[in-house]
C-alpha cells in the first residue's frame, strides 16, 4: 500500500515522524508532497496511491479522477469542506476527518482572541474582564465542549445551542441549553461560533441574528468564514459602534472591516485554530491510524461521506 501525505501547509517535523512510524509499522510506503505550489503537482502525486492524508488541501473531482487506486482520504482536522464528498462517494473513496484532535487548540485560541478583544487590543486603555460575562457557544461538538471547559476557569456564565445535540447533554456538561440560535444571541455578551459550513449555515450569521446581541457584544469566529454574511455584519457594525468581531479566518472583505472598524475588528493573518504543535501531531497521527484501521480492518468510524 502506498500512502500520500499531501500538505501545501506542511505538518511539523514531529508529526511527520509520527505519521511515518505508524505507516512503517503497518508495512506501508509513504510519499510526501509538501509546500506544493501547483495543482498539477498534486494530480501527478495521487496517480498511484491507495490513501492520502491532507490538511486544508482541496480534493475535488479532478483529483479523484487522477487517483485511480485511491481508497480513502483523511482530512487531518475537524472541518472537511475542502473534500468534494459527493465526488468521493462516486469514486468509491471513503472520506474521513479527525474530530476532536484540534479541539483544545481551537478552544484556547478563542480565549486568546477574547482576552485581546476585551482588553481593547492591548492599546493601553482600560478594558473589561471575562469573569461574570455570559458566553454563548453555537454548536456543542468537540470544540464547543472544550470552549465551555475553559470558560468555567474564567468564571463565565455559559450557554450553548446545537440543533443536533440534545439539551440534556448540554445541561449535563454544566452549561445552560438555549432553546434557539436567536435566544443565544439575545441573552449572551459573547457568542463563539463552532458550526460547519453547510448549505444551511452559510451566511446564517447575519444582520438580524447578530443584531440581537446586547450592547458591547463580541462575536468570535474560529469556524468557517462562509458562515458569516459579511455585507450584513459590516452594515450592522456601521450602525452599532459597540460591537466587536474577532476571527482567525480572514473575511473576503478583510480590508473593509479593518478600515471601517479599527479597535473593533481583528483577524489573524491566517487560520490559526489548529496551529499548535500538539494539535498538529494529534491530527496527523490520528489520520494515519484511521487509514491503517480502514485498510486493514475496514473501520469506517469517522467516515463523513456515508
């Protein structure tokens, strides 16, 4: 079996070592394609591989057409909207993600952004504290649960809403279950987004929804840029000078946000949620183990294109 690790944004050296050790133990050949600059390089590299690990790399119908032997592709991370799931299914290729492996890394980033935000971007002026503030978590998956865990340490009041997670599960974690997205935005000082980009969620965080937030509200997005209605949020922030938007995914309208809302808008230079040594290693090795489990034993626990 030949495995391709295709990462335009490479894994750390420690992660690569761990990935290779997993495949060496299984007797599989490993090919590395790192920091590639042209799609043609990826198309050439996939021609004779049985499995591949990717990060933010795109696996579309063209890539799948070129990968005649491909049986499985694993996205090392939680989000998998960079894989064309329908095309993968049509090619009989199993697509997986590695849920939970980056969860703590993303959760800690949320609070890095929040401390930066409530302290007025460390500009020397008096800010506020997180203690006693009400935090709303939109989606209570692996990341959302880690955000709740960290928030308890800050002494925050925590609520969550997840259309696919029962209220009793949220309550069992010591978190108030909101009855709707609208209630979450209406009742919380801060809302942290952890929803995937799906047809239902794209541009769902819009003028009307965010406009329900209390005075001084902060919106944090470490999920996907596509869930934000950028034009609607810009209009709202123009009308309400009390709102802040903090994100680790640069909006398409980054320049407009930055120009219009200095001191109220911040975006990291690139997506930072999984950018820790620990998350890098965890996700990479999990992906390798999932490939071995599938190829050897047919395990499809984390398949996302069923």
